[in-house]
């Protein structure tokens, strides 16, 4: 019999991907599903990006590339950070991978292992805990509250640091809450981090999707010393509707990026050559498409929050970024809905799917009970219909 390793046995399937797969299966079985599970733009990749990929294929750019990505793309990424945030990075400090999830894996694999601890503000994106565990390191969750905007304070971080703490994971704009830390809030965290000599993985994948007066901050730029201790992660999946192309990146201190490149060279070799050329077109081409999609997400945010807050017993804080509404269902815990006793967020989501055909993700998958995540990366029509369904469902 083939054994299953301890590491693999401990890994949970991604709850968000599992929820998306469930919706796909139900639809294939002919059922109607109002699917708000996956954080994936419903737009197709803009045409000029697809054209660049086609051209790359026609020109024979279909071979292995350097494992850490072609110089031209790494140059484009370095230029982007210089231009957008004033962060000086060389192309050698950039590595491109098979999606930001892979970049996160490489970053963790290159920096922590057994005996080390990673600090994770909670709620957190589903994959962080499993990705940390896969390295043999452990994690400590730092719980936040809705009243605090789901943000970790500097005092909370300071109190959580142990002698084994090595890294802090930051994610602003956040998945699943959509909260966006201000410059000042991040500066306060930076001071604690620098004093405790911790490293940072700053996952900034939603940086282009901010609403109203909110602005995204590149954490590494906040204080001298941070570029030497921070790995910045981002990618094209969310900003350019390119989830299927699997194209993410990391940038940071040269020694760490080299270590990540070594891991990648043994693990996957280069990410798709064709996707790399598409990513160059995305970053260097007209940015109008990004703003167009951002504006639509903002309109959907306004719509979904207004509609959810009209529902009995639902409280939905307004997110400043990303495309998630993270709302409280605490008032419904203990009720019976759709013939099912609502004991927690998982039971709420199961009943909503069974009875109302509305597919949401339970807050517990993100480390926070009593809440539910709704991805509004879907049409306004779907949002209206789905919330109508939820309204009927909540009547019991
Ligand atoms: N970080 C966060 C916070 C995310 O929500 C996602 C979504 N998949 C990722 C990283 C990974 O993105 P991808 O691998 O598609 O680039
Ligand atoms: N990040 C998205 C989400 O949270 C996509 C799913 C995933 O990569 O796990 O829904």
C-alpha cells in the first residue's frame, strides 16, 4: 500500500476552491446555483493581453524559460514598483511563479521550517495556514474584530510575538474582509516588526482594487530596513482578470529571491512562457481595463452591501477593497432555516445552498466563526437574484 505522508495528510483542500467546485458540479447536474463562492473576476481577460499570448505562441516562444521567469517580465515588474510606489528593486530581486499562491509557497519554503512560527492576523485567506504547515513551521492566529475593522493593531502584534516568531503575514486589501489598512496603521505595525527583527510576507494581490478614498500601500516602502526584511507578493489574477493564466510574482532581498528561485527550479521550472508574455502585455499595455473593472466592482460593492444590510439580522460592514463582503450571520445562529439547525457558519452556508441555491463560504474557513464570505465578482443581476433568494431563505 502506498503511504500518505504526514505532511500531505495534514493538508486540507482549499475551502474556496472546494466551494467553487461544488457549484460547478451542481450546475453540471442541471441545478440553478447563485454562486458567490470563488474570488475570481467574472470578466474575460482583455483582448490585447490574449493577442500578446497568441503572438508569443506564433513566434515560437513556447520553450522553457529561465526558471524564475524571463528578464523582460521581471524588468517590467521592477519598473512597475519603481513607478507606482518609488520602491527600488532590480529585476534580479523579482521572481515570477505559477500564480501568487505559488509565490506564497516559495516565500514560506525559503524562509521558515520546523521550530519557526508565523503570525497571521485573522480572518485570513484560507491557504495561509496550510501553506505554513507544509513547511513544518507552526502558525499563531491573531484574532481581530469587526469593531476594529478586522485589522490587527500594533499592540496586538507586539503581545503575540514569541521567541519562535519569524514572520508576519500581511494582506491588505484583505481576503476575506476587504479591509484596507491605512498608511499609519501599517507604519505602526512596521515599527513593531522592525524592533522585533521579524520578516514579513506582504500579500498585495488586491492592490489595484480599492474603493472610495482608500489607497493601497506597498508595505516595503514604509520604513528604511523594510525592503531587506519584506517579501512582497502580487500578480495579475485579480487586476487583469487572469486567474487561469497562473501568473504571480514575489520581490524582496536578493538572497531570499535566489533561494525561492532554487526551490522553483527543482519544483516546477518556469511558469508558462505564454503566460509570461501575456503578463508583459498586461503590465505595459493600456491600464484602462483595470480601472473599468475596478469601477464595476465598486458599484457591485455598493449594491451588495446595501441589499445585504436590508436583510433581517444581517450586518455587512462595507469593504474598502478586493471583491468580498464578509458579513455577520450571528443573529441567525441557533435558528432553524430550511429545516436545518443553524449551529455555525458552515451550517448556515450548507442550508443556504440546499434551500436557496446560494453558494457562500463559511467564515470558519478563514478562521472566524459567525461570519460568511460573499464574493461579488459576479454580475449585478446575479447579486440581485441571489440576495432575493437569501431574503426568502432567512424567513425560515
Ligand atoms: N492571495 C490572496 C489573498 C488571494 O485571495 C489569492 C486568490 N487566489 C491569491 C493570493 C492567489 O492568487 P493566484 O494564485 O491566482 O495568483
Ligand atoms: N483567492 C480566491 C478565493 O479566495 C480563489 C480561490 C483560491 O485560490 O483558493 O476565492
